[in-house]
C-alpha cells in the first residue's frame, strides 16, 4: 500500500496489529474513524489507553476491576464459600451470563501450557491455595475449556488441593445441549459414555 | 455481557463502534490489548487520535496528507497535465497500486448520492473545475466505481466540464481479467458488448 500520508499509514499499522485484522480491514477502520466526530475518536483512544494505565486486578480473585476489588467479590449477596476457577475474565463473563452461579470466582490469568512456556508459577495459583485453605471455603469448581491445557491445569490444581478440606469439582463435559449423537466427535461421545450419570425419575 | 470493570466495558463499547466489529470481537480485541506492552497501546491511541487532530487535506487535490500538500502533488516527476478523479483516498491507493498511472489525482471525498443526501456542493468539485480550467491541463480521467452513484457523478462532472478545452475520459468497464463469460452478470456482459473496441493485430 502506498500512502500519501504517514498519519494514515501509522494508524493502519497500529490497527492491523489486532488479531484477525489485516491491512485492508485496518484501512476501512481508519476511513470510518476519519468520518466520525473528534469526540468519539478521543473517547476510543482514551478507553484503549485506560486498559493499560488504570485497569487493576481484583486483590481477591484476580479478575479485572476498576478499584482493586471486582464487583463480584464486593457483592455481599454472592456465596463466598463457593469458588469457581476460570482461565480469564471472558470465561468468567460466559459463566456469569448463564445466571446459574451464585458463588465467587478465581481468575488464573491463563492455563498451564509448557508449549507456550506457561508454568504454574506464571498463574494466579498461590492466592487460590490460600483461599482454599481459608476457613469457610466449601467448594472449588474448576471450569476450564476441554483442551490439553485445561486438563493439565485441572490435574495440577486437583493435586495441589487434594489434602485440603474442600470439595473439588469440575464442570461436566459431554454432548452439547441440542447436539446429535450422529455428529458428535468420537472423543466427546466416548467420554460422555464413560462419565454417564444415573438417571432418576 | 456483565462486566466486572467499567474500564473494560468502555473499551468494548468504543471498539464495537467500528463497522463489522460486534461486542464479542471487541472483547477479543480488548483482551489482546491488555496483553500488549503499554508502549504499543499508547502508540495505537496516539495514531488514532492524530487522524482527527493532525491529518490535513492536500490543498491541490483534496487527498489526505501530513503537511497540506500530498506526496503525489509534491512529486515533480508526476504528470500534472493528467488528473484522475476518484471518490476517496482508498480508490486513489488502489489505482496507485497498479503502477500504471503517472499523472496526479483529484479526490472528491464521496460520490453524488441523493439517497444519502450528498449533493455536488458537499464534494470537492469546485476546485476540480478550476484545475480543469487551468492552462496546461490536458485530460480528466474519471475513475469511479460502477454504481448508480458513480454513474451519476460521472454524468454531472462531464456536463460541468464539457465546454472546457480538456479531454474527458472514464475508465473502461467490462468483464474482469480472468473472468468467464458464462458467469458474468447480464448488465456487465451487455455493456461490454455495447462498448466493444476494435481489435487490431
């Protein structure tokens, strides 16, 4: 691309650094911004900057927060005895969106992945151990993606926590609701058979 | 989406204002930014801001520029007698990318579109008229998209310019290079038949 303006080129360069956004899409975004009111562009630049300058992590659970304590941990209506461990805040939001969970969370900030050089010490695990050891904690729910990294992290945490007086559970895996057996992959189907539960009427 | 941080929420709101970017994608972009070094995020915010605060339009052709004169108009190697009229700077870049054009440009900043309330007075047309009237200008090439708006603008400009001693041309339309007749739409095929050119060997 040959630009007549370095300002436009810099903006295209910066925006095409996003995952999934190439230079053509970045150019389209730049043209969109050029046509927006200045106040809106200032708001965007400001919102993006604050992600690095003002965003904090909750001192209890490690989730993103504005004040050092996230809205879930600060909420006295939540059951502090039940802790759901998740990879990152987008997984926390996905669980929150189900409206099925009334406990609190613990955000690891990633999963154990030797391939990517992420070991247990890179993750927010030590505070989880102390939370689990605290009197009053009943249950640790592990809610990780069904990947090698999720399984590894689950195995590691379960071994770390097994001598503590807390119940350790993990979310169930199997055929998606609405999913058809015919189209399920072999591993999922095999596991859901192995982990069958008693059906009571 | 229920956010535990207003800072994250504001950034998602701002990024989902882009065309083609929904809240889920915006969340993914925000997570990407959170993991980047602060300097990179500052560079992005700065590049975006400058689009509104520092970007200028070339005083000759209306293209985007850093200094009031674009790199094409400032280049003494370009043929100033040939002016290619385009809708916006992305079309100018597309033509420049062909490496087939050595003249200068004129950027209208849009096309005439009564449906969108864009009339000739909203566009950078009056300066084009004076450029066409200048001694030394040989040819005005109209290079617009093959849409109703492009055709309307072409018709309007041709009428405005027809009494001036300049040659008025437009880019050819027809079957794309590599395109097969079988799959060409009827209108394109009909036009390319009507506008057939003599084939010399």
